[in-house]
């Protein structure tokens, strides 16, 4: 093989071309059995504290020449969900299938794989297995006649010279770093979009390369997100040319391929794989917003697995929680405008920093809403509001607005002359949480600490949820609030009586 740019003569370039050609996985079918750990940088007690949601075992069969793979997962969830699930992901070309329950809470049937998840899973496997990435790049180069692999010179990394090869990819190039001392790939580096942090660096590192029937395979692999390891994997066994049959890669059903949806999966590959590692697959689609009126001045807004609450005051509307991403926030804002025409959104209350609840906060900053958060979240949210969002430019990156941040500490904060009270509490789930009390109808909104209606009657709740809720109950009892109705960021949009919390925690 040759590396572009054409016409550039360099002995290192020619040497690296030979190294990479030897990693062309199109010549092989192979099975990798591995075990590993998952980490989540934005689900810990504080923004700078990492969290381990799950361990895993995987048996992966790759057949690049047939553009197909089968991933057999066992995920062991540690916190906040505690369960073990088994399922397979099968991908053949532009079709995919999930063979069973991939959700840690409640059974989910086998079903076709949506295009965004398909491309996210596909990208993850190419990052974990550079031989797949290279084989795919070589195929694209041969099919198109265009330069897909480009030599980009050398760089000294930790005292070792590396050759750099660019792989043309979407949404950003993937750079391969080849150690010139041993002719092995040390790492891959690219960028993706993250909610709420925008452009984030994704780096895969490789150690302990071993030769199997002419193909080198790494036995130690990690993936880091902005410098934090989120995936650590050790390979236990590799089998070349494993026996497969028609059933191995059979797709009982597929979804129509949607190129835009698939592209979104590439842009947010780590976002989607992080959700899978939590046992809670999240869609990038904002979904329809369902509005439930609690009183004429209080509504809840759901339609996905995350809910918000909105309260109309004399000056405008206060929104509580900004989950998921900008598309979801824009849909919620539109629903509020439809429910209360002409009422400006003046404030957005962030319950806590976890990425599935803070993902839409930049959208509220862009419309000029004042952002209310716990003292301990100021530094993280300030960074979020000023980070570059060039892969997916959002509303805040396109307007000249300096966001206003208000923090809540030991003393509670009031809005609307006491119509709303905002209290900071601490939890084993998150060191700093804001809970919002609305005097009429004596309702308390929280996120994750108690989810009214989420656990079916008679079902055994996850033990960590009980732990969170018991602690939550103690803290709100100390606040001495007159509560009739509990509303959660998950569960029933109508909320539930305070007695439901008591029953759950007895």
C-alpha cells in the first residue's frame, strides 16, 4: 500500500505503509474474548470524581470482508443499578439487531438496531481494534481511488518518536500514532461531540500486541474521554477463523437506514456507548414533549425517560432541570411557549451536574435565562458554558451572550416572593443537589433521589435507589416543608403523593 499525500517521498512513510498493510483485517475472520471495566466521568459525586457503573465480558466475532460483526455481552451493573444482563448486538452492513434485554431495569424485547446506535457501536469497535479501522480505510481507499490514509510526519511522545497517519473519518479525522521503536500502534486519537461539554478528545491506547496467524491484535486496550479513562479492556483469548454459520450474523428484522441518524451516532459515539454501559440506552432523538398540568401555573414536561418541570410566575417561567441535550431543551422550550404564549423563560434550575441532566443547560443560557445551580457546580458549569462546540455548533456558540450564574449554598433561595423555594442538599448519589419546592400545589421536584411511579407495584427496587431515597427523605424532613406531591425527573409525569416516598423507604 501507499500513503498519501501523493508525491511525498520519505523512508519512514514507506516503512509505516508496510506496517499498516500488515494490519489489514480484511484477510481474516477472528474472535476476541475480553473482560473489562467501565467508568463514567460525569456520574460521580462531584464533576471531578469518576464513577464505575459496570463491568463486562464480551465475545466479539469480526468478519470485515463481509462487513459484519456479532458482539455477545454480559454486563454486570454495580451502581446505581445492580443486575446482570446478557444480549448480543449483530451488525451486517447498514442493518443491525439487538437480541434481548440491554436495559438494567426492566425487560426490553429483541428488536432492530436504530442507525445511530449501529454507527456508534461500529465506531467503538473500530477504535478498540485498529486492524478493523485500517482494513476499512484501505477498502474505502481502493473503492474510491481517493487518499484515505495520509502520512502526517513524526512526533515525539514521552521520549519516543512516533509516525502519525491520518484516517479520513467523520466527524473528525482519526490519527494513528505508530511507535517507531517497535512498529506498533500506541494510540488512536479523534474528537466527538459531547453533551454538555462540546468538542471532546477521544483516545484509544494499545499495549501487548500479539501475532495470530499473520494478524497482530492488542491485548490491553483503553479508551479515554478528555483524558479520563472510560473503558478498560483485557483480551483473554483470540481465535482466528472461528466456525460460524448463517445464524451467527442473521438479522431477524432491520430498520430502514437513515444517513442523518447514522451520522449523529458517529458524532456522539461515546455519548451512546456510555449510556449502554450505564444500562440505560439513550436516544439522540428529542421525542415528543408531553405536557401534564399540575395546576394552571405548574406543568411537567416529559415524553422521554427524563422530565422537566415549569412554573409560571409574574415575571415569566422558571424551568427545573435541563436533561439530555439541546434538541430536547429546544423541544421543551417550544412546548412551554405553546402552553403559555408570550411568557419568557427567566430561569433554569439545574438539579445536579450529571451529564444526562446538565446536557441542555447551554440552550437556556443562549435564550438569556439565569442559571441556578448548587455552589459546587459553578466551576463545572462555567467551563461547560465556555467550551468550544465546533463539531455541532449549538445556540450558545452562535449568540453573543454572557450567561448569568446564580448559586445556592447553605441558605435556600426564593423566587416569586416565596412561590418557589430552592434548597441544596447532599446525597450519596451526588454531593450537591438542588430540590425545588412550589408552594402551590405543595410540590417538591427532585432528580434521581426518588422517582414516583417508576418502580412497578410489587417489584423489588434497586437497592441503591432505596438508599438514595431514604437519605433524601431524611434531608427533606429536616427542611420541614409542607409537601403533598412528589415530582421526579423520572417516573410518573403526574408525580405521586408524599406517602409514596414514605412507603418506598419504610
